[in-house]
C-alpha cells in the first residue's frame, strides 16, 4: 500500500436506499468510526441491487481507495446478489464453510426456529475471501485482498455491520498498518451553539478565522435545525494549536455556546444535571414524549431524570398535572400561563428539582392568526422560580417537534446556569434560529 | 434527452457526511420524492468539500444521468465552495441578482437580524444558471442546462432543499417531460410484517415468488429491526397484476402481517384506533416517552392519543400510576405484575379505552442473570382485560428502545383486533425478531 493516511470508500448496496425507504445510517456510523481511527473517508456511494451498477461502482472505488467497504445485499433471499457479483469480480467461486454452517444452525436452534436451506447456504462464501465472524446474524463478513488494497463486504443490518467493523475490519486493518507509521495525527475540537446562524457566528469571529487558518487550524460550520456545531480541525504539528484556538473561538461566541465540547444539547443537560445532583421532570403536550425520549436515549438517565407526564389532551393537563381549568379556558392550552402551570405542576407532582414543560402547535393544522402553527411555549420551573419563553418555529411538524425538544433543553441549561445567581433569562420571544 | 425513464443521480457535498457528523437524510427524502414521480435514482454519492472531489463526482454523474441533483456547500461561510466549483465546471462567473439580494435583506429584517455582506453575497449566482426560489433561506437553488440534461444545485439544509425540490425542480422537470411520453408507469405495493425473519417469509411464499416473477412482479424483502417490509414492484403492463399478487402474498403471510398497506406499525395503530373511535394512554418506563413521541410524530394523533405517564423512576410508577409498592418490591420494576399494573393504572388514571405500558432493561447496564439487558415486559389493558408479553431483545440500548416501541404497538394492534372477540394473544415469551 502507498504511504500516507488510509483512504477509504464506502459502497452501500440496495434499492431501498435509492428510493428512500431506508436512510443510510450505516455510512454515517462507519464514517465516525473510521474518522476516529484517523483514516479518511473519501467518498460514499449508494447503488441499486443490480450487477452492473454494483460492479462498476466497485471498480471505481477500488481504483481510488485502499480500503473499500461494501454493505448490503447479503441476505438469504434472491434479491440479494452481492456475493455473486463479488465472485465474478474477483474471479472466484462459492465454497461451503462447514464451521460457519454449524454456527448458523446453532443460531437458529437457540431461537427455536427452523433452519432452511437458504439459511444454510449463507455458509457458501467466495473462495478468495477470508470470512469475518458475525455472531449477531447469519451473513459473514468477507475480506478480499486485491492489488492496491483490501475490499470488505458486510451485511447491511446495522448492528451486524457494526460488530464486523469493530471486531473484524478495524483490528485487522490496524494490524496491517502497524509499524509502518501510516497514521499521521489528525484531531478535532467541537462546540455547539444555539440562538443564531452561521453567518452571524462567522461575522463575530471576524479575522480570527484567517489567523487560525494561518496556524493550520481549519474551521467548519455545521448547521442543524436550531443549532450550529463549530468544528476545528488540524493535522500533524498543527494539532498542538487546537486547544488555544478552541478557547479563542469560545470566548468570541460565548453568548451562543451551549456545549463547549460539542455535545448535543440534551447530553449537555444530562452532564450538567448529574454534576449538580439535580433531578428533572418533564410535562409534554405537543411533543408527546419526545423530550423524555431524547433524555433517556443516552445511558445513565436515571441519574437525574425522574420521568414526566405526556399531557397531550387537556384533561390530562388538568387532572394529572393540576393545571387550573380556568387557565386552560381563558388562555388556551398553548399559552404562557399553561406552560408555567405544567412545569410547576410536574415539578411538584414528581418532587423534582426542576420541571420542564412544552406546549405548542406542531402543525400542520390547529393554527390561528394569533397562534400560528409553530407557536410553542416552554417553561422551566426551578428552586428560584419559573422562566417561560415563546418560540415561533416554522410550518413543518417534524422540525417543530425536534426544535421544541432542543430549545427546551437549552432553556433548562440557562435556568440551571442562573440557579444560585440572579435569574438571567428574562422570558419573552426567543430567537428561534 | 434520451427516451425512457428519467435517470437521476444525487451528489451530496460535505465533510460532515463523510465523517458521520450528519446522516444523509436528504438523499433518502429525495429518493422518495423522485420515486413517486416515476423517475429512477441511479446512484447517490457523498463527497467532501474539496474542489477536485466535487468536480470529479459531478463529471461522473453527468456522464450517466440526465438529472444531477447537488446538495450542500452553499452556505455563506468560506468552507462552502460549491458555487465556485460550479462556475469553473460550467465556464461561467458570478453575477449579482438585485431582486434576490432584496429578498435576502427582507428575510433578515423580518427576523430582526443584521444583514452582513456575506449574506448579501448569496445573491451572487453563476451567470449560466436559472435561479430557483428559496423563501425559507438565503441560498437560492441553481438550474443549469447542459448537453445531455440538467444539473441542479441546492442548499443542504433539509427543509430548504425540500422546498426547492417540490416547488422548483419537480414542476420544471415535469413540464420538460410533458408530452414526450417519457414516464412509463411503475408501481409498488407494500406490506409490513413483524414476528419472523425474511428467510421464513420467503420459505412460506415458496414457489409463489417464481410465479409472481413470471407475471412481471418483483418481490423485495426490506428488513428493519423488528419488522420486514415486503415490496412488490411492477412496470408497464405488469402493473395490472399487482393487486392480485399482493392479495396472494398477504394470504400466505397473514399471521405476520401487521399492516397490509406497508404502514409502519405506529401509523397502523393510529389508523385502527381512529377507525374504531378508541382512545389510548401510555405508561413508559425504559422508553421515557419514545412510544408517545412515535405516536404523535404523525399529524392527527389527538384523534385517539390522550397522553401518558413517563414513569421512569419507581416513585412515579407508585405515586402517579398507582402501582402497588408491594408489587415493585416483590417482583421488581421490570416484571409482568408491574407491566400490567402500569397499563391498567394509566388506562384508569387517564380514562382511556386502552392503556399500553413498557418496562424493561434497555442497557447497557442494569441487567442480571434472571433479567439480562434487553428484557422488556409490555402490557395492553383494554375493555376485555390485560395482555402482557415478555420480549428478550439484545444488548444495544438504542435498538432495544426502538424495538420496544414497535413491539408495544404490535401488541396493542393484536389486543385491538381481538376486542369484541375471544382474546387471542395468550401472553408468554414473544418472538423477538
């Protein structure tokens, strides 16, 4: 292999990717893993389950990259043709591996399910490959040596691919590269901002961006709905300049930084709450549980999250959270008084240090002139009182729900930050960027 | 342009896609939209923010596809270089569009934010392109005519790209193709199965798969964690054979079919509940709100979903849901008696027709020999009693949470189906595939 950083290409196989029935999360997962190794993903390609498309894309990828990673098309059914394409590509043929067949049979027996011939035939692998163990399923990974590098084929089922990458591909590739000095250092620093857009952030940084580039530190803005992640990257000797660069950028952007280490806002909230030993309860109307789900997505949520009430119907707001029926009648469910009462109600009902509520109109219907779709009130009740903010998001339901969850986490962080100090967030209409 | 179906390639630009900081949901969204038009996505490629990589991938795509769709790299910051690459690729230069600049200025003024020069410069577009309106942001779409077809560049922000696709690209392309007879009919039928794997499904279909292929109907198995979607596809005259083929497949696979029209299980639940006029309440422990969030993700959830209780901590199970402290002490929170009491408690507390509960060990920690990580009890309480099932999922937290939500929806559908008839699901250990 050539010297320098390992160049990788990812080739995902399956009609379902092209017609959008499946989102290609595998490529993103592999990208993160490969990046963490210091290897460079050059290109990700998705093609259909057709021999000519797969073969052409494979030849192209092998002409550029030392490591080509294929996923998909290894199932037992006839729409899966990757194994046959690989046989023709490498001029080899299928041979049966009795040890793998025994493992497949055992896999089915453990689950009390019948083993079919098509399942047994997953032990037929191209003679030219080294099989990579897959204890989580019945399709083995396949490692092919070729002029100029390696090609690996894996199943498209995410956790099976992940196992094979972590236990097969990465260790074998590291072994191969070891001692060759093939992994020049490359490092990142990230931070997460909320409350403004990338042009305002760049404007605030001004000439600092040029100065950093002069020191070998490259800056990237990665906008998502509701936040912009800033990533600093350096290679080789410039890696030593990263920490100082990160501190300088932090200082300039302090008012918008939600996580100095680039955590998503819900993970930042978890870290802060656990560090303080605080507990949190949620009261969700339009989000229906999405805030709680975002908080428990990371392990260890029981360290601060007590639970909450999904008060989707008004009867639940009144009867379970104790929101005054008069407030609901006078102001409507989507209003500051109700958001406050929900946050205070759930804090009280669940005995938490903080209560965090969301009530809004997610859309596409239910809006009015005074409260258009995208109107969302959120409140955080804590030991020093309750802060409520109003957001005006857009017309898209999915986006509004996600924006609401993230904005509520940001509100909690702001309230948490000011706890023990004079309260800072003053309420009012928030910047909804 | 050549005759036949419109061939499309998608080229996504951005380092964040290659290192996995962003999942390429844009490609999937475009795939669904293009497929619905009857157009064919041939390939999706993601490349880094580097001129040579973008230019090479663009040349390749244009050599194969009539319509090439680029996303990303149009932001106001300097890491976004797509516009400059397009100028060199098409041998053109940037010109300022005063009307677009005025719209950008108005966009910032409406939001009470300062307009910077970099924002105004988003009105600089390649002279060779026709701008496509983007009222949701500041980067216009760009339509380039070229020998052999069209290339369109759009911002990578999902809702901006979606607007430009729906209001700019698709209508313009349909106009161009109209009257040319360029859209041979192609249609799909889908169904969703849960409870077994694709090889068992294929085995049950047996020779029917061959017979259908003889009639021009192609079958595909699309496995996701917990379910397998089956898709039947036909083109041209064979489209007429689809409905009969769908009915035959349905009949063979009846015991596993959750949605005869291929809806995801939560949408099928919503459709059945609304058709019966039933209400539903949820009690979630390990999922923390993810079941409710899945139900409200689709508009119109207020037609059947009352809300629920996120009883993450045991105190919430006892105090809000009324789960007997003795049950919790004797059996543990992850047990059949507690799952039953949660479902009955939330049904009663919220006055719903059905109560649906989940309590389990999502992992990675908290497992024991008797109740390993992945042990999840779920119960559905209805007018005719309560049904509880035990699932044994795997070791992956994210997967366990998603599997739990979908399995709970399936349980509710089974209980709903048997309501008014002798109860069918008998409880016990369920098939966790």
